[in-house]
C-alpha cells in the first residue's frame, strides 16, 4: 500500500490515490523501502516543513520506508 503525507497546518496521512484526487500540490509519497521509521520521519518533516517528528512517527505504520517528495504542477 502506498501512503501520502501532506502538511496543511497539521500533518495528514492518507492513501496516495485519495490525496491525488483531493487537489493537494505538495506532498510526500511513502512506500516500503530500507529506511528506518525514525529516519523517514525526519526526512518527511524536512520535506514538508513540519516540526513535530513525534506526530509523524505516530502516524506511520510499522516497517521500513522510502520517501519521495511530489510537487504537482498547477494547471
């Protein structure tokens, strides 16, 4: 399962298809990978400009991750 995260005044995690349909422009795609949960949370915080790493950790499932920033082009 592929997840996506966005910072719209608060940290939100949702399935990536839902996020793509919702119209957000800047978001992070979270997939299975080799990165530890804590390292992934730090990278997500940096990419989204979100300071609360503990909140990110609470919203991520168990496992290892790959993180990718997406910037949708405005139409």
